[in-house]
């Protein structure tokens, strides 16, 4: 089956919300609970990503209005961090995991950073320390572990988790002089 990557727009808010709602119900991959996955949350990260970063998605070939995978990151908004794309998040619908969609999105995303975001040196994400399959995947994509934030995540059941900060460095980085 052929999957096509598309740039996300504000018109995709509802479909992205539906995807995130499904993902948060079935996995511990994203650091959100169901009540936090709202249209305001999706609107916020999509707007920031469209304005200062990258947002891609893959629609379901059988249902064009349904998004089955999404990736985004954006610049934090401070001048000192203008060389960073932060809050990188990728989600794949549980029914479509293991089909290479995440890798396809990541490769397109990183290619765009290298060729069109040459002012960006760093792409940053957080991943739960227990999510070993995601950590392996990010390492294969060229991310390195930069740090551990011991017990930063307090789960609803009272347990604590440690997220890892992982970073990809853009080989196409060209520092712009102001």
C-alpha cells in the first residue's frame, strides 16, 4: 500500500485530534493523558509548527479525511533558541504501527531540516526511559541521548518516570550572521 506524506495545515486540526485521541488511549508513547488531548492543544502545536517549524502527516489511503500518522516540531520562540526545533512529536495510529510510517515521516522531516532549515542545528525530543523500542528507533534515525530528567513524569497512579532528552544534529547547519 502506498502512503503519501503531506504538509499539515490548520484545516487538519480535527483529523490530527482524532489521531492523538486514539493514540493516547492505546499507548504510553506520548506524555499526555486523554483529557489533555484537546482541540486547543492540537491547534497550538500545529500553528507553531506551521509558522516556525515543520508539520507532516499521512492520511489513510482508504479514508482521505482520516490521518494515521503525524510528526511536528517548532522553534521555541526565543532568540537564543532560534537554532532549535523543539518538542518533536511523532504519533502513528495503533492499527498502522509496524508498517514503516514513522520512519517514512522521520526521513522526510529530517531531509526538510537539512535542506530548508539550515539555520537549525538541533532537533530535540523527550521519550520515556521505559519506551525502549522508541529509543532504538530514534537512535537509528541519528538521535543521541543528551540527558535524563530523573522522575520528571508523575503518572496518575503516583508512579514516577524518567524521560530522556534526545537530540539530532543537522549536518546541513549553516549559522546565519545577524
